[in-house]
């Protein structure tokens, strides 16, 4: 194992050297450092400026020698400067990396969860209308240019929603259409006999319409909140759904554990308020999340029984989700004040940047502000990635469900839930686990278009702007980071594959 | 007591499914099977028609090179600006509308479509040739050639295509679509090369390759006459998928300003130019987008149809109606006869 990793890392280092060399030559060949000087009419001044620039950029030296100069500086920790602004690359990178990670992390998690869920349901209902609609939609999403979607979202999503907030009321027709759409989607996803379909459609329709009317009447758009009642209802529903998926509803202990976490979460709702007010960093939020999961596991163990692990798992997932709802509720409570802030002026959804300048306020205001900036770019990224994950998990699930061990599992009388979740789903994730690290890294470097359209000061924007401004050092720093991450991601993918699938041996 | 169950007696027979499939391919050559399967994929056939229509429209309307085509407005250059009719909104004279300078959007979109198609085909050509050559050489010769070529492939895969594309796009100058396409082709071939290599690695162990070698065929002949035709399915399917990613890559790069540049026209460039005008003149934004989406969607559907046609593993389950019809057929289907025969012959000892 150790020899495998070190061998791969060494080979990766070699690849990195060769690829940065090639990229350095390509970049120096492609940039046009004098482009902005070409409009100068005075010949003498022009010649002087060009000479200055040749001096700054050391252009009389052969690019190959320049590369080794750059490499020497790079390995000693001097990443160079963006010569137009005079800023050192390290300070340029700091903000950019944080902004990109913020964007990519949320988008990837959502895209994977949604994509895998829909892909698997679609595979289980192969050749149903749900399947056909999913395939068609994923084709359409696959064919959409990212920048086009992003511009559309800016126009409709941001400006449309902000206009809507001026007078937030939905007409009954809109509510009915939304209800019908939700009903149809759930009906197609659940399938079954005509009677079962009708029941699914009816209940999904009623729930959606009811929820929208509630939002309307309680002036929710201007004063959003979840509150104990919604947390209770949603939490209970989640507890049932998660138990049904992870343990089966006949496992009373697991259900009990999940429900008691919901009860505990609700009981802590008011006592937690002063605690949350004091929270001032993401580290603390992360710590609280870990604590929540630990409490969930503890509750599961206390319920005991022969398979504590299963109860602990259901309880932990439920605990995490209930805690997320409390977190969202806290963020939502800032909304009315946020809307009125002079920097926002009643138009909360932002289309550019990653934070409102001169906003002020505490951690929670900052969190809400970064959420409103993240929302649209995240949707844009999710829409594009989601299609790939759906198609991938669908075909992977189809392949797994045709395996002999699935037939064996069914033949020995296991309930369908166990067959799908334990034998099917887990094996479906193996190939997915190997593409996710590579995808994430590609995204880290490659959310260029989304960042550019939404003018987020991330890595992609840094790269493309520096390239167009003929600043070699920032471009090279970016390329090194991207290439190094890609090499590491490939090694990680191989290791994950070996860990998940015992048939693969890394040392072979 | 020869009691092989004949299909019409049973209420459920798993063989029915196989019989339908066999009946569909019986007595046909491989090419006929592929063609027939492809033609059964409605989405793919419609996409072929749409793509051909778009190509014809784009080429004949604004012409090509010195030929001006039948459309009365020119996309750019001298005489491109016309008086605004109805504020530039789509009208009978300018079906797609005009931009604020009075240029005809239909002509511009058609020129942009041409650019995209040229890039798509030159990417396809370069990437396929390089991919096949690299994949075939490393799969066929293995050993040192293989590891050298595959390291080279890994090297290119290290960089995200959009990053490489941005650098190469800037390098191509932005006014030569074919050159830009060729550059993009040079970065999009690695996945194809890997697939071809895999295919060649397994093909070279097959008996017919041994037979050809024993008969004295040269390496070139084996590669071109025996192995390549057998790998053609993989190549065609993946080239198609590569084309759709090429068109999206090109438009994205042009949108970012590192691909095709003004005065040349590309669909991505049009969207970049006109995105500010979305609120006041939405048609400036919709038409180029609609053409990108339709081309990419068509190519994707064609790729899907080709995969269904070439890949026998992706079996389509016959519809319920088809199964029922097959079950109703009176006489046993030809494919069941051998089974019956061996079934009876295997029981000679029964008294």
C-alpha cells in the first residue's frame, strides 16, 4: 500500500513537472502582453512602453529559461506577482480559493444526492414514464450551455424573485399548477396500480397546495421561519422516511430512536436560541453538527436491541436533518432585517459577487448574505452536474440489479427494501465513488463559466482574467494547483475503489 | 415421455423475450442489424433529420466563402447594418429581429451556426484520428509504446479541457474556426484513445487475429482490415458524444472571450455580446441559445441511438404488447426447434 502511494506520488510529480513545462510554453505563446498598447498612436511612446514591458516581463529571455527561473522561484515559495496590479499571487489566491470551495462544496453535495436519488428511482422503474422523462430531461440538461443557463437564472431567478418579493402573492392558478406538477412527479416516481397512483397524486397535490396557501397566508416570503410546528411535522415525516429506507418500518426500535431524536430536537428548540445567537464561526457550526450526530448515535444505542447499529444510523441521520432545520430556521429569522438593510434595499437575491459590500452585521447576517449570493450559481452548477450523476447512477444501478447476487438475495426471501438498499444501492455507489473525487477537482478548477457569469471572485475568474491580461504568474499558480489536485484525486479514486471493491488490488 | 414444454402451452415463458429478439435479427448482416436498430430509435432519427436541416439552412442561407447564399442580409462587415424595423423586434423582414446596430440576427445566427458546425467537424476529425492512432498503437503493440503513449494521455487528462481550451483558444487567434477546432481536437482525444486501446487489447487475443497472422498478414493489414472494423462501434458512439461536448466547449470558450473573436461570429460570442440586452431585446439572446441547444441535443440523441444500435448488451425489454403477441403465435418459432430436439435426444434411457 505504502509503496503504491509513494510510487504514484512520484509519478504524479513527474507528470506535474512535464505538464507545467508544456503549459508554460503554451501560455507564453498564447498571451498577448502588448494588446492594450496597440491603440497608442504616438510611435515613440509606443516603442518606449513596449520596451518597458519587455523589461518587466523578461521577454527577451527564451521561454524555456524563463520556465526554469519561474520553477526555481516556485519551489522556494515565491509564486510571483500579477504584474498589472502588482499584487502577489499568494494574496490573489487566498480569497479565490475560499470563494471557489464555498461554491463547489454545496453544489457538488446537492448534485450528488439529487442525481443519485433520481437515477436510482429511474433505474428501478426502468421503461416507465418516470424513466423516460428523467432520461429526456438529463439529455436536455446535458445539452445546455452553462453560460446560457446562468444568464437565464440571473434574469429570471434573481430579478424575477426580487420583483416578486415587492408584492409576494401567488395566484390560485399558480398554486394549483404547482400542486399538479408536484402530484404528477410523485405519482410517476412511486408508480404502482391506478388506485395507488391516484392516491399518491391526490395526497401530493393536497400537501403542496396546502403548504403554498400556508406560506401565502402567514406572509412567509417576507418573514420566513420554520418554527416548532413545521419542524415537528417535517421531522416526523423525515424520521419515518429515513427509517423506512435504512431499517424498514417494521424495525420498531429504529423508528423509536429516530422519533425520539425529533422530540429531543424540538425540546431543545427554545433553549438553543441563546446558544445559537453566540455562534460566530463555521468551525463552531461544524462542531455542533458533529455533536448532533454523536447525540443521535447515542440515542440509537440507548434504544438498544440486537442491531443497535441500525437504530443508531437512523437516529443519527434524523438528528442531523432536524438540526439542519433548526439552523435554517435561525438563518431565516435574520431575513426581515436583512431585507430592510440599506445595502440590500429589498432585493435580496444577488447576481454578482460573493458578498454584499458594506453590509456589516454578525455571523448570521454574513451567512445569510453568502447564501443569497450562492443560491443562483449553485443552482446553475447543480443543473449541469445533476444530469451526469443521474445518467451514471441509473446505468450503474441497472447493471447491479441484473447481477446474480441480486437474484440470490431475492430468492432467499429478503424483503425488497433490503435487496435494493443493501445489495443494490451499496454496489451502485462503488463506481460512483471513483468518479466523484475527479469530478470535484475538475469543478474546483473548472467552475470557470459559472464564476464568470456571476462575477464571483473565485479561482476560475482569476485564471481567465489573468490569462486575458497576459499575467503569467497567476495563471501558472492556478495551473499547478489544478494539475496537482487532479493527480491527487486520481490516486484517491484508485484507493477508494480498492477499499470498496476487494477484487481490485492496488499493489498488483 | 418427451415433455419439452412448447411455448404456446405455458402462460409464462422466459424464452418469448429471446424469441422476439432473435426474430428481429434473423438472417441479417451485422450492418443491417445496426441500421435497423438505429432506425427504430425515433429520437435519433428525428435528430438526424433536424441536424441535416440545420446544416442545410446554415450553409445555403448566408452562403460560404465568396458565395452569398439566398438570404438578403449579410451577417457582418459592409452592408450589415440596416435601418431598424419596428425597433428591431422580429418582423416579416427580419424573422429573428435585429440588434441595436440594425444587423439581421437571422444572418448572424446562421453564420454562428456555420462556425459551430465547422468547429464540430474539425474537432471530430482531429480527435478521432489522433485517438484511434494512439489507442490502436498502444493497444496493439503494448509494452514500451503503450506505457509511453498512455503516460502522454494521462498528461493531457491532467488539465481540465476548459483550461487547456482557453489557452489554446487564445493561441489560435480567434478568427480561424477550423484551426480553433483542430486545437480543441488535440485536447479532446484522450478518452477515445483509452477506449480504443481497451478494445484493441481484447481484440488482439481473439482467434481471427491469430488466424490472420498465421496466414501471413502484416501488422498494418491486421490493424486496418481485422481489428479496426471490429472496434468501429465504440469509435462511432464516442466520437458522437465527443462532438456534443466539443460544441458546448467551443461556445463556452467564445463566451468567455478566449475562443472565436469578433469580427468572426460564433453562437457563444453572440450570447456574450447580447446578454446585457436580455431585458430589452430578449430575441438577441434566445436564438443563438436555441441553436446551440438544438445542435447539442441532436448530437446527443444520435449518440444514444448509435449506442443502442451497436451495443448488444443494452438490451431493450420488449413491450408488454409485443410479448403477448409473441405468445399468441401458433407455431413454435424456429429458434425453439433445436432446444426441443436436444431435449428429446437427451432422454434416451427413459423407458
